């Protein structure tokens, strides 16, 4: 079927592959036919409504839209016949009649004006439409000027078919047709999630980023230059282009990276100006002698000078290093610890772990992966000896059945979510399992709102069903797994009927989804922190692994296991060895042969024991074992469970060095604060959730005296006795490649050229492998290990005193602890204050109105914040995002750890909730 | 709902999820109305009708609740609800329309007979509890002027007769007398169909007869029916049949006549056609202006099922909602899928990818109406009769109505031999051979045979054979304005040449002196570049007016 056909285009014999349109062929041959409604980008279907691309086909009564029409063999097409040219120009002239004048055009460089220029049109002979829509500036991020709208429908397709946010529609009809948000509501009042795809797609300037428009809604002052780099936020790893004017970022646009295909979300597109926030640290700071540390005191990040004084880099670095050195030399290496960051580059992660292992002499190095997917990684390492995803999330394109459990990608991985929604629209089965309803619910074929903490019951009931009903892929199990009999025995009693009460999902539904998953040609599982952040997080992940193994739903296109990684470089930081038990590439620190290699390379004896993890380090501080900590870009004072306890530990330290871009809650307790570089100010490699190693390029210079992170780490290392001589991150990358097989085939030069390479990769001239485990597993015997699990209840169940379940997580607009996004003006304007989410019936029962202040208290702490109505939250639950320093959710959370992954139970603890007014009354 | 912030931009309520919230009461209302109906998206328009019929409008809370119930987005619901004339969307702060709506037809035949004065007078004489609005052609041109009170058509409407109907509360459709099931069977009906079911006829035989008869699509395009059926050969199953009963071309009322007089001849044709092309299901898309036809079809389809005569073919009756464009076959498919009626780009053609993406045969009511007789009497019989079909004749003739005549009859023959001549005191001056789309011809072209293709040389066509007769009392400019205004109002708005073109054309012909050069240029592009026949044909009345009446347009 795919044999090329030959036809005539403008008198030339031309060959075309089936599926190619006349427009595409013509463009390929160097003649771009005018187009407005056609966006020549992935995900956009040609709609052929503007009729600016009409061509003449011999023998046809009317002209044909070249953007949609595929030639047939022997067809005679002319793009330049008088009839076609006249029609195309007339279409432009019709549209021009109703446009604002060029001088006041919202975007004078829009695609529309480009084609007007090419057609030599600046005036229309037609009378204008009487109706001139007014500006809608109700949205924080975008301006809507429908006087420039040509009804090309691109924004509708952007919103509905590409990002599947379904906010924009075309209402009414004929000349009254009108782009609307929801029910014709102001954009800012609508369900718009501000992904900005419409802005990027609009060919006229009718939809634009608000920030680039002046008071007359005109985009004056074009950007001076563009820099291709990456998004600083989540693990999706969107590629983007930064538009820079006067050395400041003006706006960003999505690029065609493998993970985002030009798409972005609100954070990536509109959350870049935090780097210019007045809170930005631009000078090294040292704690004043008369400013003792108080874990409960809140400093003003705008004015650190109440507790700190400015210092020169020399003084600050000397002081930072000597404090660490003194402790090391006095109390031994184990009295020190270091935290790196999943927001830093691979090179920075490598340098931090090297600093701690080589410079401090300990394996006490960790980062926030511990708080995210440590249990997932533990289960995956145990099961298949690889912690990474088996397939990219874009594998959903080929999947027939998709399970999303304990993940809310609409908020946390919005661009990944768009691919899942695309798949659901295409007709794939989408099974969503989450105690809370969510953005994917509407698209789901099955929504299983199970009881919080009952994951193992639900998943084992599915495994039970698959085994009992003979849906096991026997061949796969025999060929590629071990432990099936143990698993089978383990799930024997987990009948869906028995588990129905435990998990709150009826047996028929459990059986139905188990069958769908097992019998679909290609099934894939995505999960997030709803799986991992439990005391039974490792067991949860073990169940998912077992599900995929017994059904053989792994190692083929459209199948697999994909823990959605949270931070932009949590994969890369873990790969680079920023974890206490592993050197780079997950080589155990306890294995002599491996340690020998590093001892030779780093020229000293290395720690033989596994180091302590994030939460364990805080405990060790309380136990007087650890006295000095170096923190690069992390904020444990906000992100750790039972944050009060963590803050006390930080305050108790003899010496705390914090390297960051803001005075974070952690930095407030530091002895030395080193002003570092923000994402857009640095160059380095970052590895996303899909195992795609991508190059970020420096966009703007660091402000004031802030310095590159790699430079700061090296200065510290050299001040505690090392002799590092890196001159650029690429030197570090080259060193990493010496020991990391995962970087095989991925050179710095290649990344500069190609922007991205997926690992594992066979060689410099081969693309990487998107799908792994295609032929067995990288375990010793090539088999995946199936591990049975038992029911472990959450560590702290609700009782009479604390009757409500608290679960924590994120909101769409805010990232992690909020250090960046709370300072991004647009994002903070959309979500400016702490809120607790409850369902309206629960609120009514508790006497809480929307917007009332409520008091939420656990055995560990208390916060006050406003109540938000959220129908997705089940009865008996409150959800609080952990990004708000004013009401830090982690003051409440339970630090109980999963015994294997050492991850705290952020998703479940017991609290009580009261309206504040009632509390006051009771006190009186 | 929103508060102002420092930079002057409003901000949504922070204490709810983004956007509109679903109201529990509204959700209960919707659930009660929908009952056990499936929540499938293709039923959206049916569901909107349920709400509109019950509450006489669509309130924003009800629409939001419907979106939630159907798992659709707010925008998807809103854009469909606002596309169709027969839905009244009422947002917060807007007042709901009165309980009773009187639609006065301002189609060309009714306008000639004083529709505008009637609208104005009714507007003055009715109270606040009644709404009087103009409506595009309601398909009763032989009784012009026509007003529709609620769902009841008032023929030869006067202020008196309309007010009386409004006051009496008699607003349900009047069901005409028609050939019911038993009478139809007594006349030999369903014998052929039973033969087919009994295996006494071959599918290919039926298709061959249709091809042989020379039957052409009577919805307006005139495409050879047998050839069209043949396109379904070798397409993947399941296949579908869609019957276009969205007769909206101004001046056309023959399909109404068929359903309202002999519905089983249509239904037997539907079954025969479905069987012949091996379709599992047939969808009849009926315009909402024909509520009496809907009652008849609902009743008679139920009877067919009761008689166990459907042969396993599912029969679905779907209700339009007031949109001329949905008579365009691919727009009709979109509407059958519950969406806005936007014509599709072709290829792919419906026979390849039609309703719900499945191979679909689309035929007009009258085309299907003839199938039984052709199968029974043979293809040659139909050809020998001169390919008869129904002409809808209206305007300045003594006896307007649906006239059965062979293809190729002339307008003079229709006037003289079928309609009793011109109305007294009127001299034949001009006519529309094919409704609003087919152009305007002068009386001196009155002897031209009316058939597919026969008017090409004049830039005109007969389309659905809607012949409207004008006299020396009628003004060509006014006629053009009425027709172009109709197209402007009914353009779906999808493509530039039609959406903008109709709007600009109306402005150009409103000018005292026509810029004929610009009108021609605009017309060329509308004809060459519009997606569907609406935009392609919309300039026809203006072009033929310039061509044939150039001298007396001012």
C-alpha cells in the first residue's frame, strides 16, 4: 500500500508517499502554499476551513484545499493557476476587511500578516463587520482579542485535540461564530488551565501572552534572541525556546522535543520570571554572630539582613568549607551529610555525590527522590534490577489499555497527561485508580475511586483475578520470570469479593478491569506518588510489577511500567549516584570491586557502608551523630515529613551550608548561604522520566554575584582538600561517561547537535532504545522476580481524636515546595494562598463554607488555611498541597517510613479539621 | 464569581475548582429528564431537546449539569446548544424567553405574502408572555404566509388566526390524515419487502433495478441513485443508511408531503435500501419544523417493530434543531453524531467514512420513496414514466402545492397545467427553479425543461425542484436580499468564503449601486473555495439577477 504515486504538480512530475498532502509535497519541494488554519506541527489535523491554501485540480468542479488533499496517481494539480491564486488572495482580502489596522495589530508579525505581505495586501475592498469584540483580559497569563480572530479553529483544536483540556469552543454560527471559553465566560473565570497551547497556535495574535502586550494590546518590542533549552519543572522534560529581550526572558514557546511535541503547561510556559524576583539571592551571606537559629522563626526572604550579613565569595566559601572540614577532621566523615537536588543538572548531581563521597568521605548523600519514588525504585531494582521506566509515556500512543494509578498527571505532569488523553480520545481503554477524582476521570472508561491506603488489596485482587481466570501469559511467565508460584500462593486469598470491602470497589469492576488489562493487546501502567508515598509503597509497586509480568505486558511497544518521575532531573540525579546506597548507574557502594574502581579514580579510601537517607539524616542530627550538612538546591524544611522535626534538626546543626537561589525555609537556618544559578542561567544535561538525556543551554546571565552551581561545588571541594579542575559542565559529563554505561553513545557534542538522546544507546550514531526489556531483564538470570505482598495498613489510621485522612500533593500551578513558583508572578497570581480541599457535603456537615478559615491539626503540628470546595475529594478526607510556606502541610505529615524504600507516608495521616470561628467560640 | 486584582485582571474564586460548578439541583433535574437514556454523545441534541421542551429554554446550570452527566466538556455542550435555532441558551443574568414562541416564516414565499407585516403586527398585539420571531422557511410555502404557534402551523396566517391559536393554548401539531399501516398493507404495501426477507429477491436485483430506473437523488444534487448505492460495494461492514429528511431549501415541501400522506412508502423504501446495501441500521434525520411528521414516523416505526417487520434493521428517528445546513449530507452526519452541523471536507466520501466513521449511504426522503414502486414495477417503468417526481410550487399561482410531474416539465406547464394559472391580477415575471440556491430566471426562460443539468447554461439548477413563481408585483432586489440574508443566517460559519462571503455579499447588495465587479470576484471565490454547496450556491441569486435583470435592479 505504501508504494509512492506519481502525479503532476505545476507541470512537474512529482512522487508522493501515500498520506502526504499536496501542501506537504509542495512545501517539501520548496513552495509553501499560503496557510492559516493549517498548523504544520505534530498533533494538529488539517481542518481546511480557512481556504487560503486552495489549489486547482484538473477535472474537478471546485478548488481543493491543499492542506488536506492527498494526490492520486496521475492527478494534475496547479498551485499557481489564475483561479487558485485569485481565490487564495480573495480569502485573505475577505479576512483583512475585519482585522484591526496593521499599526495597531496585536501581533504585527503574525502568520496572517506574513501572508498578507506576501500577497501584497494592505487594504480590503469589503466593508468591515459591524461587530468588534472587546479585549478579554480576565486571565492572568493571556489576553484575548477576538477582533483579530479569523475563526480558523486552531485554538479549538489546540485545546481539544492536542492538549485535551476542552475549554475552548466555537459557539453560534455563520458570521456570528465566536470563540468561547466554556459557556462564553471570561477566560479568567473559565476552566482554562493556561497551558497556552492556543496562544502558541493562534495565527493572528487574537490569543497572546499578556506579558508581551502593551496597554494598547499591541506586541511592540520583539525579542532580541532565542535560546533553545528545557523546562525547569517536572520530569516530563519539555523542550522550549526562550525569547530574550534586553537579557530578560520575554516569553517561551514549546519546541518539538520527543516528550512534548511543542506542548507545554502553565508552569513551563508562564512560570519563568521567578528568576527575576526581588527575593533572588545575589550576594553570599553568612549568619550574624548575634543571630541564633530558631527552628520556629520565620525570616523575611526579602530581607535576610536581620540574621545574615553580606560576605565576599572568598569569605563565604572559606567559612562554608572550613566548617565542614572542622567537623570531618574532628568527628569523622560520618558526622557530615550532603543533599543534592533533582532540580540540578546531571553534572551537578555527580559533583555533589563526588564531593560527599570523596571530599566528606561518607555515603550520607541523598536527595528528594527519597521523598518521591524511592519505593518504586526499590521494587523495580528488586524485580528487574533497573529503576527506570520500561517505556516512555508517549508509548501511550500505541497502547490499547492504560492504567493510571496514584498519579494525577493533569496537575503534576500535564504534558504527559495530554498524551494519555489523546490515547483515550483515540479509543484506548483508560483505567484511572485514585482515591480522589481527577482531571482524567472524565476521559476514563473506568474510574476506580478506592479507599485510601488500600492499594495492595485492590491490586492483589486484580492479580488474583488474572490467575484465577486463566489470563496469565504462561509463556512469558515461564520464559522471563521467577517466583510465580509464590505469587500465586500469596494472592490466593485476595479474591475480589473479599477485597471489595477493604478497597471499596465492587468485585465485578475489579474483575472487569483486570480482564481488560490482561487481555488487551498492549497495556501499560503509569503511577505516581499515590503508589510510592506509603509505608507499603514498595509493596504497591511490587504489585504493579507483578501485574505487568504475569500478563507479559512489558517489553513491547505500547506496554510497560512507567513511574512518572516528579522533578525535571530526578532520573538523572539518581543515575548520577546522588543516593546513599549507589555510585553512578546504581552500582552498590557495598561491592568491593565497584568501590575499588572509584577509589582508584578518586584517589582515596571510600566509605564501605550505605549512607543514611533524607529522613534518617534528620534523625541522626537529633541523635547527635550528624553535625554538618551541605544542601545544594533542596528544601527539606518544607519537603520533609513532620517538617517541625526536620527544622529542629537543621537548627541544631553545628554547621549548615545552603546553596540556593532564594532564602528558602532551609536556608533560613544556614550558617552560610551561597547564591547560585537558576535553571535558565545554566548549561547542563538533564534526564527526564522517559530516560531522555537532554541539553539545557544557558539563556540569561546570573544576577549580581550569583555563581554557577558547578563552580561553587568545585570551590568547596577544593577548599576541603580536593583538586578539581573542571572548566565547564562538559568536562564533568566527560568524566561521568568514563564509568556510566548508561551514557554510552551520548556525547556532549551529540547533545549539542541533537538536543536529546535516549538511554540506553548502542552507539554514537544510533538512536537510543525507547522501550527496554524487549528480551528479558538485566538481572543475573535474566528473569524478573515476582514478589508477593501482604496487607499493611497505613501507619496512622483515623480515630475519634483525629478522624480525617490528610493526603498531600501538588496543585497544577505550584511546583514542589513553592520556592520557584510562588515567586513566578503569573503562577502565584492564579494560586496565591494556601487552601485545603474538601468536598462540599463534608464541608456542610462540618459547618465550613467555601473560603472559611479552617484549623487542621495532626499529632505533629497544626496549620490554618482557607477551605476550597473540591468535589474530587472523597468523604473523610482533606487534601492540602505542600507548596505553601504559610501553612506547610508537612508540619502535619507522618514521618513513618516504608521499610524498604525508606519513603515517608505523605499520602496518609490522621488529622482533625475545624472551622476557625468554631475554635474561637469554644475557647471563649 | 471573580475579584479584581492589582493589575486589573479579574481572578476566579479561589475557593472552588476552576470554572463553573455543577449545581446539585440542576443535576437532579437533568438526571430525571434523561432517565435511562444512554449518555452517548451522539444523543446530545436529543437530550438538549428534552431540556428545551421541558423548561422552554436551556439554562446555564442545566447545561453544566448535562455536561457533567454526559462526561462532556462545557464548551462542547455550549457550542452545540448555540448552533441550532431551536435552542434558547439562557445564561445567568439573562431573562428566559416567554413560555410561548410564535415563529413567523419569512421564507421567500411567505415574505411575498406579507410575513414582515405580520411579524410587526403580532409584535405589537401580543403580550409579554409571547415571543414573536422570524423563522426561516418552515416548509409550508403553499399556505403562505405561515406562522407556527408553539408547534402548531397556522396557514394563511393573520393576526387574528395566530392570536386565537396563541390564546386557545392549542399549540400542538395537527396530525394530518395519512395512509396508515393497515391501509398501506391493504394496498399491497410491504409485499415486496416481505419477498426480500423471504429470500425471493436478490440484493443485486434490487440495486440493478434502481440503476436501470435512472432515479436520481431528489434532495437536490441529482446524483444517479444506483451509482451511489454501488459505492457501498466492497466497503467494510457494518454499514449504515442515513435518510435526509431535513428539507430546508426555501420553497421545498415535498418530503413533508410524503411523510404526512404516505409514510410507509418511505419506510418500506428505507428497509429495502438498507437490505440492499446490507446496512444494520437506518437513521432518519427529520427537521424540527415538522413535528407532525415526527409524530407520524414515531407511531408508524413503532408499528413496524410491533409487526416484526424491520428484518433486524434498527430504525432511528433523530430530530434536527433548526439548521438549514444540516440538509447538507455531511453536515447531517455531524448532527446525527450530536455535533454542530459542519459540512465535512471530501474525500473521504460518506460511502467510505460516513456516520460514526462507518460506510454510509445517504438518500433523500423522496429518493427512497420511489424505491418500492421501482422494485415492484421495474426500472424501465420509472424511466418510461419520464422519471416523475414531486415539484413544490409556490408563489403567485392560483393553486400552489406539491405537483407530480415528469422530469423536464417546464415552469409554464407547471403554472398552466398543474397550478391553475397565475393568481388573478399577476403577470408571470420570474421564477426560482430550485429554491434559494438555484438562481432566478426571467419569464422568457419559462419554457426551458426543468431537469438536472438543463439549466446549467443559465448558471441555474433545479435542485430539490422548489419552484417559486414571481409576478410583476415582486421586486428582484428584495428577492435577492431575502435569499442572501437566508444564506448569511444559515451559513455554518466554518469556512471563510461562506462565513465572510455571505456577510460581505449582503452588505454589497445593500448598497444603492451594486459593485458588480467586486460581487463577481467574491462570487467566484465563494463558488470555487467554499467547503459545501451552501457557500458555493449562495451567490447564485445575485449573479442571475445581474445577468437577467441587470437593468431594473435599482
